[in-house]
């Protein structure tokens, strides 16, 4: 901070328009960039996942190594899908390394 008591000048807290444009803010008269295909695919998958979770809310009992608990069907299915995907990725990585 600068001392402005001698001059009586109070600094303004609003940046000039050109510094807003340089800081990544909106530029007057410009259009925002179009979303990339990856962002669109991610948004569609997220919406489909949300619909899946909302439609499968019934509770199921899960037992694993003596531990039991109740979770929603959607959570149970998503956890198994994630575990299966990780295992497939692990096996593919092992095959690629052993092929070298």
C-alpha cells in the first residue's frame, strides 16, 4: 500500500478497462470461446451419470470380507464399474509391458 495521506488522494479499487481485458476478463464486443469436444462429452456423461444415480436410489445390502452395509444400488454399481475398469487398465498395461 502506498501512503496517500500527504496528497489526500484515495486510490480507486476499480481497475481500468484495458487491465480487465489483460487479466482474462471479458473484452467488450467479443464472443466467448466455443467449448471443446472433450468438454461436451464430459458434460453429456455427467448428465447421464446423474440420471442413472437418481433412477437407482433403492438401498441394497453389500457384504465384503465379513463387513456388511447398505448403500444405494447406483453407488454399488458405480463402485464395481470403477473397480472393473481399473483392473482392465491394469491388465492392458501389463500386456503392453510384457510384449516389449
